[in-house]
C-alpha cells in the first residue's frame, strides 16, 4: 500500500476578472512555487470550457494543484520563503482564495 499524499488545491478570483495581464502575472508567480523542494507536482489551470452543469463552479480565474508527500511537507511549503514572497508580491491581484487540502485514500 502506498503512503497517503496531501493534495493542495487552490482557487483564485482576481480583483480584475478577465484581465489577461493580471492572470498572466498570477500564473507567472505560481510557477515559481514549483521550485520549493517539497512540492512533488504542480499543475496550474484556468476554467475549462466544459459543459455547464449545476455542480460545476467555473467562477474562479486561476487554480493550482500541488501534491505533497506529507502534512509536514505541506507545512514546510507554507512557511517557505518562496511561498511567503509569492503571497507578498502577487497577493494584490486576488480578491478571494479558496483552499481545499485532502489526504489521498
């Protein structure tokens, strides 16, 4: 049996929704987070043009999904200077952030 992992999903709503410049800056900043050693994988996305259904929320502007080996690694990531720099440098771009952390089963 493989060890459970932490899946860290983050959804961002821009202060200026639809701004390609702001979206590009945020994506640029998110890419730097992949340089943090405990990040096993990083995927950055924007809403997909899938079928509209009641259960689909595509109101966000940018998302990111990271995988960590453990809760401890996720904490290292949160406290890491690159993550702190990201929040300080790009935080002015978003009006709302929602985070979902889950443990794989």
